[in-house]
C-alpha cells in the first residue's frame, strides 16, 4: 500500500482514476484474504474469493496507508491503545492529540475531532453522552492547511459523571472536493482514524 501513498496521495496525476485506485486496492485484498466456509449439515467445505470487490472511499481509507502520523497522550502519558485506562467518576482527564503530515504535499481543509461513546457489544454505539460526561474545550479543531512535516496539536479535558466503559473516537477528516489539486484520490471526502479506539474504564 506504500505504492498508493506515493502515487495517489503525492502525485496529482489525473490519468489515475478512482477506478484504477479501486482496482489496485481490491486486487491487494483478494491476494491477501482467504475465506473458507464450512457447512456442518453436509460436511461441505469451500473457499470464497473476494476478487472484483468494490470499495467506497471510506473503505479505501481503511485499506490505504494513512498520510497522518498520530501522537495521543492521556494526562501527559503516551497512550497505549492495547490497555484499558482507568479513572474515577469525577476525575478530570486531559487528552492531547497531535497529527503530522507525512506527505510531500499539503493536506487541505482538515477537521480534527474527538468524540466519546459507549459500545454495548451488540452492534449499538451510544454517542449521546450529555448526561454521562462533560468536555472542557473544543471537541473539534479546523485546519485550513497542514504543510508537509508540520504538526497540529489539540487538547481538551473530560470529566465522567457515571461509571462504565467508554471509548474515544479520534479522527481527522476532509470534506468532499477538498484538496482538488491533489489528484482523484483526494477529490472526495476522507476519514482517517486513530485506531483502535481508546478504552476508558470509569469506576
């Protein structure tokens, strides 16, 4: 996927269409993902192919290498996303976010945002946190441009009112038709997420 990073993010070649990009990514997935199916009733076994899969822009953002380098800190410490964080209800937690542009061209019209939610592990995500927490400071930062190697910083504080497991959705996105001079891959809206989401256990 580093090929896409160089050729489609950094080189505004209009001959490279969205169809070309989609084909490269779908071929990459088909070559690396093998799906095996099994039917217990008949002991039938088979394999499914992903050849020809069609990807939308959000799917492509997941497959491609992100142009952003992330640095996220909680209360001044670098966040280890492999471990849950713990705090007490009523404690104030400081969240610091930094993004750096790893490309050789500027990224335009970026919005860096943070949102808290609860995952009920049944397909339901609850983003209505009005009665469960309060955020001090802006939850979004708008950047008109992020030049190559430049770093943008944002910070806010959160106080949890109720115990429970919370997750933090940190993402940076562009609107449709932003960065129109950067070629077809950057002419539609994109979302780059800090993954996996941070988990916070509030006692």
